[in-house]
């Protein structure tokens, strides 16, 4: 029997392996992916300026200085979004608003710039009041940085004796209000512009005009003389804001009584108020005094007002038929040429009968 010669196994695999590799190479060539080079990133720059409208305190022009962007979005801090390049925007109320400009590039990158914008109601609405010539009567006026479409005044007139409040309202641009002698009253004004912006201010007024009590903002005080025997009637009571407490010194001053009040920064005082005592008629009322100001911690003083009364507070009220309410009453004195000072002094030269008592001493700007 003859046998065929068998080829070695390795010789059989060589052609098969070769065919397999050729097939794989063909397959690989069909599914190969070309990897692109890295895409260039475009970074935008967000920047802008804000220009207030000269005629409207609520309106602003926003000017974009952005670079390398394809899209931008303005957010004005009041839930408003705009996509204009240089938009104009009107706010509807005073406040602090975070203005944010976001810009996007063609590669999807973005940047933003956020800046707070403050609308101060004090700079948008100005109030004024002048005497009409009728006792206790003031004529008010309001100036809006914009056009007033409507206005509402609410006056709370206080009876200085009973503390009862009478409320009246007016929609006039320049209303007239009547206040009781020696009263300290509150009022509120709400003005609406022709663009729908609304601003509200609350103020106080005496019969001499609009005032703001700055006495509580003091950082210290000093009195030359003190009632050391009665802590309920010592010098702190003179500026404690309580109209029912008093400072009494029940002997004649050995010299001039200086009552100093000082503040953290210079402030202009336009009016000061004195509330008289609750007994002894006018005998303990101040008779002659100066109001003075200092900007060198009390080293030197400027005279701001001088009074030399011929009749005391209680006696004056009795003379005009108000004897039943002659105590606990405020008397207001304007300062003719007010300037800013850090220290103020009430310098009392004399009283009507030596002893002294007063309920309150207040400074108003």
C-alpha cells in the first residue's frame, strides 16, 4: 500500500493566515476614522458702560464693549432680559440692581460682567416746604427727575399734647398742610412717573418746615453740670428721645452750662428743637443761649444761633391762651446759615430763676 506524503501543518497555515490578514486589512481600511486636529477655542470678552438718562432718574443707556461674541444677553436685575447690543432700560422702582451682560462665542464659550446699579430715591425725588404766612401752615412741593403722572401726599398731623394723629391726603402737586404749634409730624409722598416708575419718601415736619432728626446718630455727649443726686433726671435724659423724661439741675449754674453732642462725621443742622419741662411754670426755662459748632473736637466754636428770651416757654403758651397745655411742648429754632460740623453745643448762659430743667434737646438736618 502506498501512502501519500503529508505536507507539514505549518505550510498549510501560511496561505490561510495570509488570506486572513489581507481580509482584515481590507476591513480595517473601510472602517478607519480620520481624527481631526484640535478646534481653536474663541473666548469672548464681556464689558459695557452705563449712562444715566439726564431727564429720567429711572432710565439708563447700556453700551456694549464686548468682543469676540456671536450672541449676548442683558439681565437688568429686575427679571428683564434683552438681547439688543445697546439697549435702553427703565426701572419701575428705586433699589439696587445687579446688571449682568453675558456674551457667547461661536465655539460656545462665554463670559459675563456683573455690576450693581443703585437708584437712590433721595436723588430721584426732592421735597420742599415753605411757610405760607399762616401760623402752622406749610406749602409743600415735589420735584421728580422725570415727569410726574400722579402724586399722593399723606399727612399725619400730631397733637403735641394728646399725641392724637389726624391723617389727611392730597393729590395736588403743591398741597397745603396745617400743623399745631410745637408739633412734630410725619408725612409720606408717592410719585408715579409717566413711564410707570414709582418712588415713595417719608419725612417729618415741624411748623418751620421739613426736618430729619439726627440726634439718635450721635456718638457721644458731654454736660458741664450734672444732677448727681437723681439718676432719673440726669443729662442723658436730654437726648434719649423720650419726651416724658427730663434733665434737671436745681441750683443756679456756677458758670455756663455747655451741652455738647458729637457725630461720626460732619453734618449740617438746619433746625434745633427744645421741649420745655413739666412744672414750675417758666422759672426753670433757659433764658439766654447760643448754639455753636466745632470741627476740631471742641477746641474752637462758631456761633450759629443766639436767643435771649423775654418770656419763658410756659408763660408764652399761657399768654396765647394755651395755659392748659403749657408743658411738654416743643419750640423750634432755624439756623440762619447752616454749615457742616462734627460737634454741636448748646451753651446756656442763664435761666429765668437760676434752676434748670428741660425734657428734650434735638438737632435736625
